[in-house]
């Protein structure tokens, strides 16, 4: 993988007329990396004419003007009539938010892997005319470009060298916050507001990148298989739970049936026992009554037999006495 990161370049550009400022700000140069942030219009006075009838002041950017080469501050948009030769629009400074790309190539990590890091930051000059004057006269486009380039390059290399290649991406947010604070501390005094810093891409060597890509793909596939397995296990567990619940319900129903049958058996046994006990009592009463009758009958028979025997004995005794009397 060839690295195509393009480094932005902040420039101050000389233009023919301030009226062309908008198209000039949009012109990024031959290679597309230039960012014009300050424009310096050329003087258009002819030697024979000490003034211009009218000068059109464009709207949008900060317009700084000078009188006898002394800064006079802001020039409001509109038409200026009878513009003398000692007056001039000195600088046109953009108010737009600028996106600045600062890639760092071949940065060694702690495990000596060369990585390419793309960094993008956004800034603006302002917020007021005083900040624009401060920027133009104390810093300028070229020195701001050098400052941003050097600070970002140094910080990126320091960050990358402090970690191994597999940890670089983990420090993106932390690095961005630290870089934002560092840049603002260095540029705020010159009227530059850094609004955002972001590491847009970290590129590893091709072979290592492909290896990591395969590893990542394998881990992704493994993760998908683990999820599939987990889902399958969950389905089996759910089915197992349902089966257990069905079996438990069936067992509960059977237990209820057995308990009901047992209860019926207990009731039937109690009824049978009560019936048998009643019948036994009836038989016992009947037997006792019968035995009593038989006993009474036996006693009557015994008494009758004794009377009969006594009568027979008395009769025989009388007969014997009669026969004895006859024999006399």
C-alpha cells in the first residue's frame, strides 16, 4: 500500500485586486495543497494619477488597510470614493474555518514498526479584527505553517514512539485532546483559534497490515461462530427448559392422579372396614343371641330331664315297694 498523505501548506499570496479575494482563497495551487489565508493586493496607482475615483472593499474576510504604510485597522465593506495613493488595502485575512492536513510518514513505534499517521486539524483566525492584526503582524501564514507542521510532527512521533504498533489506534482521542491544548497554548496569543484535532488514519506497513487484516477477519469469524454457538446453546437450553417443564407438569399430573387414587383407596378401605366391622358386630350379636337361646334351651332340657328322671325313679321306687308288699 503506497502512502498518499498530502501535507497542507499555509501561504500568503500577492493578488492583483482585493475584489478577487474569494476566488484566490479557493485556489489551492498546482498540487492542491496550498491554503491561502492572507492575501496582499498590489497597488494599482498609475504614476500620473494620485488617486482612484472609487475602490470596492469586498465583504466576508477581514480587510486591513494602511495610510502612509501605517496600520489603520479594519476597513468596512463597500465603496470608497476618491481613494488617494497613500492609502492601500494591506491585507485580506480569511474568516473561514481552515482544515489543515499534517501527515507524518515513517514514524517508529516502541517495537520499531514504521507507521504513517494522518492528522487533520481545523482552525480559524479571529474572532475579531484585533486578532487578525495580531496574526498578520506578529506571526503570518508562513510561520504559522511551520509552527503547525513542526508541533504536529514532533507530537505524532513522540506519541507513536511511546507505544507498540497495536496500541497506536487506542490513543487517538487522548492524543487529539492533548494536541488541541498544546496548539492553542502556542497560537492563541497570535489570534489563531485551533478548534479541533483528529487523527484520521493510522497506516501500518503493507505486509503487517495484511497480516493484521487476516487476524482481524479471523477474530471476526471466530466471534461470529461464538455468537452462533451461544445462540445454539441458548436455543438448546430453552428447549431443555421447555422439555423439563413439560415433564414436570406431566409428573405433577401423574402425582395428582396417584394421590387422588390413593385418597379414593383410603376412603374405600375405611368404608370397607366400617362395613366389615358392622357386619361383624351384627354376627356377634346374632351369635350371642343364638347361644343364649341354646343355653336357655339346654337349661330347660336339663331341668325337664331331671324331673323326668326323678319321676321315673319315684315310679320305680313305688313299683319296688308294691312288689315287696306283695311278696310279704
